[in-house]
C-alpha cells in the first residue's frame, strides 16, 4: 500500500456479497465528529487521535474526536446559544430534534474524548479549565451513558455554544461495512483557557498537527486514515487560521458522500464520488489493486 488508506482485508468479500444480494446493508447510525483547530507558529493545527489497534472499527487509524448520537438528546430542552435549532435543521438536512441531537453529539464527544467543552455559563462565555476531579466525574458519567449530555448541561447550568461549531461535510459509511455511521463533520476552534488531553479509552495517542503534515504522513504510508479523515485534512490545508476555516464552513456542501461499488469488466470498482484518489479496482476473484 503506497499510502496510509485504511482498507480492511474483508472488504472485497463483503463487496461481492453486497453485489450478489447475499449481504443486506446495516442501517447507519447518526454520528458527529469535530475537527478541533488552533493557530500554531506556522499555521493552523488540528487535534487528532490514534485509535487503539485493538478497536474493532478502524483500529490504528488517525481520526478526530467523535461518536454516535445519544437518542436522549433528541428532544430534552437545553439552554442553547447561536443559530436556532431550525437553522441547524436546514443546514444539516434533518428535522429540528435530530439537529439538536447531532450538535449535542459533536459537543459531547469533543468533551468526552479531548476534554474540551464548547459551553459556558452564559450565551457569550465558555468554561475555563475542565480538568478538575468533579469535571472528570461528570465526563466519566457521560462516557458510561449514566448521564445524558442534556442532563449534564442542566446540572452545571451551562449553555451549549452552537455558534462555536461550523458544519463542514457529511460522510456515510459504505453499505458493505458491518458498522455504519451517517457522520456530520464539524470544525471548531479551541476555546481560550482550555487544553486538550487524551481522555478517550479508545485512543493510545493524540497530537496537534498541521493538516499538510498529517496529509504528507498519510501519503508516505506513515499515518493510517479512513477516506473522510484524509479528505478533510486536504481541505483544511487551504486555511491559514482557525477563524478562516470557521468562516468558510457555512458555504460548505453537505451532500452526503457514500462509497459506490459496481461491477465493471470483470472487476469491482469501489469509488467515493468526488474523491477519485480513493478509487479501488478489485478483481472478482482476488485482492484489491
């Protein structure tokens, strides 16, 4: 493999099974992930984590903090700052309750996995350091799903700062994958006074890295990544500051990117629309090319 594209060995068999009708696609689970940015000495850097090699999904791959939506956040009233739920519903292409849950997932997962919280006591403020024992107890309860994010915000008297997020892109896991996610990618700037840490049990390493350096590592085969990760890194290289990336977010196209597998001249062609670099040619009786 010339680059660091995450490509499971079982994909060709699953693609063939999908093509012949013996595999029924799993229903994708709603999810959100956040590209957390800050300005470094030589340009914008993004916070990334490396998933533990033992993880069933994308083990060893570099990714951003993120995870599935908690259904408990669909309709529970929370204090909300920034664009309205109706605005977010239109932006994300979903109904208002789903929009709230997706935005909540983005903020919650950033807190769970990076220790960064996009919320504050007022609509204009953000909490400071969140590394104390009481904060950690709440974070652990969120991870264990003993506490919903809406309950956490209410207990702490916090307002969710949806205005600190920008919706960037949307990718849906291919139909032949057993674990499927319909994932909205967001950008956000690291709030002043907060700092990241490896708070996730799913990661064995975290880094702040320039998008171009991460992309170079992928191209050299040194950093393993899934297609959405390297695609978004390449997009981020165009922006010199975190503010520039956030300003560009409202104009980003959120049409879902879904891999397509089709039979062409005796081989399976796996492609992601709009992202030709990920195209794979798989002989019907053998491994990928």
